[in-house]
């Protein structure tokens, strides 16, 4: 029996329907059947599950019928969501990557299907890209921070793409879109088992205000509720609704732990450092206190040369404080897993 093309609506997915393909995959949606005419060799190369399924005689496969064809090509029915299947198949044929805040949301279904079909090379490539977006050490964190400190007109030259003429600024919302978004990254890490990105994602989320919600700031309804608000260049947002209750609790515990750590750290540095004079000691003594919402940035700022009323810390003492500050920042980074109960 030939495939009845008039039984219901069939969509040929344009980018994944090749005239020289030798197998048709189909996936059902409420709107109709999505069809993909592909090459067995490509499916074999990327997925051991597809390789096993398509290598079986059609009469022994539960997913296909020896008598079912579409345009003279054998058909294999899949139970997957067409949008999710499309994202996986595009990864087979059109691998590409651009860093932006949407990545963790977009790749989640792809990673789930990659695991289902044992497309290990696709999963590994995506995981590597996600890990590259989220710093794995303090030096990578500082590099990302240096990027985020750029002005939009400077950032736009190597961001998502050109944003117009030389005098045109990158829209502030697109500036935020360029950087990875923490709540969806935490959700992805949980579902797809990528624990390496959790410390940086939790730390970024810890310094993001709950009122700075990614979706709300981009919704027309949100603008209507507060038409005077402005999406500033340095605003970082988060998809707070994607955070589970357990991870929200971990976030609160982490903020509390960092607050206690920051309160004790400034005094510890002062007491442990042998200043050469009262003048140098007073220069540090009157420096600002550390805060818990961004202790890494505060430590970096605190260890810069500072002046007290009428005096400057000498070069030797300043070097002592700078070295201690570098060590303490590395310690804080290494303790993030403990602060946020990730171990």
C-alpha cells in the first residue's frame, strides 16, 4: 500500500528534505506529519541507534513497514516531537554555534534526543560548546567579565553580527542576549548532566536581581506595566522561572554563605598582613568593606592601589595585599561548589 499523501497534511521540512535521500523519517504533530528525506550514511555516521534500526530488514523493525513508501522512498515513523527532531537532524547536517543567551534553552531537546539515539559525537560537541560558554576557572571568569565590561559599540564588532553603521549602538537587550543566561544553564546542567557549568552559573545568578527576569523584560506586557523603565547597557537578566525549588534553595544558601565569608575576609586579610607602617595599615583599614553579591569583583577592586586621608600605601605593602587578593579570589572560586551545596 502506498503512502496516502491526501490522508492528512504532510510537511516536507525544507532544509532536511534532500531529493537524493534514500530514507524518509516522519514525525507527527497536531498540524500534520513532518517528513525528512535523508541519507542513511549520514544517520549511520552520527547515531548507533539509527544505524541499528535502518540496518534491520524492514519486516523485523517495529518502526517501519516494508510496504510503506513516500515518493518511492521507504518511510520510518518516529514518535519524537518534530521540532526536537528537526534540531537534532540539523545538528547532523549543519553543525554551527554562536554564543547567546538562548543556547541552553535551544539545545536541551537536542541533547535529550542525542542521548536517546546515542548520537555521542553530537552530544559531546554541544556539551563542549556549553562548557566553553561557562568559565571553568577564575581566569576564564575574568576574561568573560572583561568582555561584559565592553561598551555595546565595542562589543558589537565581535558579537552576534553587525548592528548597522559605525554610529549605531547594539540594542541593550541584544547586548544581554550575547552573554550566557544562568537559570536555563542550571536547568540544562541538571537534565543533561553537565555539572561543570554549575559553579559559574550559580555565581552569575547570585548577582542577578529577581526583578531582572529575561522574559519579562522582553515582553510587550512588561513594557506596558512600566513604560518608563529602560533596558540599560549593563543589565544582565535570568529566566528565573526555570530554576527548580531545590536550586533556588541552593542559591539562597550560597548567598548566605558568601555573605558570612565576605564579612570575615576583609578583617582576616588585615590581621594576616604585616604592614610596614601605621600609614599603610590605615590605608587598608579605611578601604571599603567586601559585599556578598559580587565578592570576586569586590576583592579585585579592593586590592587596587587606594588612598586614605593624606596617605598612600607603599609599593611593598600594596604588593603584599595584591598577592593575597589574587590567592583569595582563587580560593573563593574553588569554594563556589561548597557555597552553593553542589558537592
